[in-house]
C-alpha cells in the first residue's frame, strides 16, 4: 500500500510548512447520613494524602487533590484542611522557589498542600475564605464546572478519584465502607472514566435498614434515548455488594460527553417481594469530565521523549477540537501501518523519527466518512495530515506526562494549480489521546470532487 503523501506536490508542501509554522506558534447518589459519608470519603482522602506525602505526585494525584480541595463540602472543611497543611510550614524560611504559585495552576502539588504553599504567611479564617472563594471560582471555570456546584453528590469525590488515580483496592474499600456503615437503604451510583476516557457507571446496593430482608434490587436506566448502558438491559437484578461496571455508549459517538464533558446518568431501582414493589429508589451517577483533556497548567511538565512512541501500528486515537470554522467536536482515527517518510511532510524544527498511514472517521453532513491520513512522530512532537484534492488539514502538537497530545490544527482550501484559496484558512486547538477500547472506523471514502 503506497502512502497518500506521494501525491503531495511542491505547492502542497509549501502550504504544509506554512500551516505547521502557524500551529507551532501557539503550542505551549443517593443521600446518606453525613457522618458515615465523611468517614468513607476519608478513605479516599487518606490515600491521596499518602501519595502526596510520599512524593507520588503524578498528574492524576494532583488532579484528584485539587478536585477534593476545591469541591469541599463546606468552606469550614476546606479551612480545616488548609490549617492542617499550613501548620507544617515554617513561613519564615519559605523561599520564592518553595511557593506553589496558585495563580498559575491548580493543584500541581495537590489541593490544600498547594494552597498553603502559595502564600508567605498563615491566613486567618476570614482571609482564607476570601482567597479560597476566588480561587475556587477560577478553578471551576477553568475545569468547566458550575460555580455553584459542590461535592453534594455522595459519590462526586469517589468519581473523581476513580477517574484519576484509579487505585482499585482503595475504591473497593470506599464501597465496602458505604455498604457497611450507611444506615439507610438505597442504591449508590458511581460514575467514572477509564484511562482512555471511556465513561462507566457502577451501581451497588446498600441494604441499610433492609439488611436481612432484601438481598437484591431491580435496576433500570431511563435515558435510553441518549445512551446505552452496555450489558445492563432494560431491567436487571443486582445483588448486595460492590456492584458491576457498565460502559456508557452514546447513541451519537461524536457527542462531546462521550469523550470529555461530564454528564449525569439517572438510575431507578425497586425492591420487590414476589411481583410487588415494596420500596423504590432513585439516584444519579455523576460521570466526571475527562480530566486528561483539561488544559495543561502553564507550568506543567512536558515530556521530552513521550512523542517517540505515541503512534503505533493498529493504534486507535480520539481527537477533540476547538476553534474557528466549526470544527467537528470529535474525530476518531486508526493507524494501519508504518510507511516510508515523505520529505514534503515535515515538522519544522523537529527531526522525524517514524511515519505512518491510517484512516480518520470524519463527521460530515452526509454521515461519517473515512479519509486517508498521514502521521509523523518526533521525540517531542507529532503531526497529522489529511489531504484531498480540495483541502489540506494539519494537526501538530506536543506530548505531556499524561499521555496526551495538545496543540494546534489548521485548514486551508486548495484551488487551481494546488495553491491556497485566499481567506480559506482557519484553525484552533486540539487534544488527542490513544483509546484503550476500539471504535468502528468507517471504510467508505469521500465522494469525488
């Protein structure tokens, strides 16, 4: 199979270099008694704190710590966490290099720890509330949360933890605590995302005051018009315990909630005695946004060698776009094979290490269509090109420690003799990550121009 790059003429190469130069210029649950819930959430907070104390400060730990701190149930709780961390600091010896610089990022060291290190003195409660409120609003705007939202959901912290740190033993310990200590009967719905950003829900039965009477419940999901809960069916019986993970599959695969935005899954359940319903419950699983696709803090560490192996044969990837010109919200693509590099496809300032060809599933007015794509990787940058007789589109970005590529995309229309059509250029930013679960890539080709 020959590379589609072989048809890229000199004029196209000029357009490519111009686009890449432009792109690189901008790189850079149910209600439960509060005491019992706090006790169970302490299992999660304790693990986050242990990881911070032992310097296991991966991006996921930083994200979980920031989420926990800025979504504290009350400002008083957040102040207690801050006081605990501030008491460990000798502010008279705190140098400029030791400060967390909260204005520049949110949780890079981790929640209350970062907040305490971002000031040159220990704050009283009034000053703390002013500063906390300001930064909480900024954090929620940055991460696309409602400024009025909080961790009022019984599972919000668990959902964030299960979507970032993903330590299964700790999540199971939290579930076990909920089952054993929550006094009221009910269902708890935990929404989360796996490493590739795929959404899931986990439903488990808390028997509470019905222990010994009801050993199972019947569960259904009323949002069948929006998405499928794969493997659950219209009604399924769930026994007592830690429940089961169900993938959430959207009817529209380009729905931004499928890959990035947070959303809610309504869950109904009934306890039956024979055919009669004796108790009914309703709860909500809050599936968090895909933290991996959040913008990088300005001083986050980029990996100098992460792009070398980002692309791989048979790999499947998802890209989300923002910018001018109504870009598609989500594009999936698959890599077919390694190919010989074409000299017309370059990443200015970067030595190309490997080249690939593949297929991109492009949403169009006539449905999804498959287009051939060319991919190149360097040590610290990757590039993707899509070309037809009428247009050239390029994405170029850098890899970070989260396994995510962020960068800029550009598009131009091609006119007579392969020259750029004046006024056709548009572009914006994108985020790309490899999928852990497959998606169908259409094999149909675009109609001829």
